[in-house]
C-alpha cells in the first residue's frame, strides 16, 4: 500500500512532462506549417513575376525581329525585361496563397535576370504554449530566374534566317518573312525556375 502511494506523484510528474512535450511538439508543428505555407506563397509569387517578365521578353522579341539589328540579344539574355507587370502578377499569386507581397526586386543570379519576392502570411502561427505566437506571421522569400534555352551561331546575321537550337528543339526565324504569331511558346525559348 505504501509503495503505491509513492508511485502516484511520480506518475503525475511523468504525465505532466509528457503533456508538456506534446504541447511543445504541437507548437513547433504549427510554426513549421506556417513556414511551409509562407515558402509556398513566396515561390509562387517569384515564379509569377518571372513568368510575367518572360512574356514581356517574348513580346519585345516579336516586335524586334525584322525591325532591329539586335533582335538576337533578346534570345541570349543581353536584353532585360523592365518587369512592368511582374509586381501585379506576384501580388495576385501571393494573395491566392493567403499572403501579402512585402517586396519584389529585380535581381541577377549567375548572369540570369530574376525576381526576389518577400512575403508575409495573412494568418498567424496560432495559439500555443509559446507566448506571442498568436500574433506572429510567417515570412519567406524566393528567387525565380529566366534563362534563355536557345543556342545559335554567334556569327549569325540578324537580317537573314537564323536557326535556333532550343534544348534540342529546332526553331527557324526568318526576319524577312516573320509574323510574331509564328514564335513558339515562351517556354520553348526561355525557362523559368526557382533559384533559391
């Protein structure tokens, strides 16, 4: 009888420790979930900005072929997008992921133009045993870059037909007989991917 009375406090103490550990684990899981949501929103926002800029590159390439001697510069990364619609695209995608775009910057990674998106979630981490988490929002950033996919003869004459090798897909552009609708899909000429 005396032994049973001595084990009760130990049992209560161990149960308290286990409950505290469970609540602490739950708090860390909440924080990790919010962080993952924030990272997904940042990735989506950066990719949306870069895809919008890629569309801009395609429009400018279409306008330059046959009209400008430097139209090949749009294919090898020598020309940069000005990103007029990138901010709006990034904001829309952040909002679709229940987050707010805090900032968007045109950056360069390994010679390729891209966008750095910073976001903050609209939701908080939530209540937990850690004080203050109910008012904390998760933040994250991501960079997406635009890379040319096509190779061509460096000595190519921009006034004559040019053959592009776009990762194995051959694209022929004749500036003398060109219609912008003849350009392939933007993804054939430029890739967009996350850089970090």
